[in-house]
């Protein structure tokens, strides 16, 4: 099982925000809320949510501007953004403005459809969370069946090592800091010493190397963290 996925809801109107939060929590997401563009940008930078639902009509900084800023900053660029707008003409403008939003929903929207669109975006950025099979080189992870293979041989990983490997496999090449791995693998609300990360990466390496004898696919990036490949 992968760690809980997080969604940031950006909407200034309380009733609409509450509907979103209620439905997202019912689907099992960890939900954060922002009522202004500035608060949204701060939360996105600090907590790196897995997805952002962004209302077009916000006081001060508009949703469009928030989206543009999210998509121009390296640390938030890869977070999927679904824009919510009141009128279809606005959606046309969003498309025309090329703000980089990943999808658009028009109010009044169907909650069922919105949830489906959220899953579509998450499948793209967090494929293991929706049960896709991940492959990197000769390593294969089936997150639904919780099985890992290397060069065709099944490996047996502990639950933490499994989540670590899944995290690496979802974004090959990405360098993860120990703090980012703690958030992703252990969860945001749990206190774990960052040296624990090293211990579990060590265990994961041992199992992965055991399969082929020598090849270690995990790279230690001095002063930064770990990456796959
Ligand atoms: Ca609004």
C-alpha cells in the first residue's frame, strides 16, 4: 500500500470548499485547504501536494495567476493542476492563455466526473497509487499484488522497502531528499529520524543487489539524497 495521496483545495467560498473537502476525504485523500492564491502558493511549495484543485475566481491573486506561478516554479511545476471555473467561456480562456493547467472543470460539475479526472491525473504522476505496474530496467513492481521482480525472479521486501521502491520507480532519475522520502513513505504526521531513511534504503539495496549479484540501481547523491538510476 502506498502512502496516502494529498490534494490541495484552493477555493475562497466556504460551501464549495466544504463539498470538495468532504468528497475528497471520503475517497481517502489527505486534504489541505487554501482560501487565497498566496496561501495556495505557500502550501504548494512547502508541502508538495500530489494534486491541486484550483478555483478560477479567487480574491487578489486569481486562479489563473496562481496556476501560471505554480507551473513556472521548478519545485511545483510537476504537480497536476485541475482548474475549476464557473463558466465555459472561462475554460476557453484558460486554454487560450496556456497557463499550463492539466485539466479543467466547469461549475456546476459532477463530483463523480471530477473524482475520475483527479484519478486520471494521479495515474500519470503517481501510477503505483492506482495499481499500475511499474518497470525500470529489469525491475518490475506490481503494486496491486504487492509483488516485486528483478530479472524475472521474485524479491521479498518489507512494507517500508516496498513503498520506498515504489516511490523511486514512479519517478526514475528524480533526486529525493530524506525529508521528501519521509513524507512520502512514512507519512506527513509521523516523526521518524532521517537516519531511518538510510537504514531502509540500505535494506532495499541489499535485496535488489541480491537478485543479480552486483548491480545497485539506487544512487546516493551527496548532500541531496537518493535517486533511482
Ligand atoms: Ca471562488
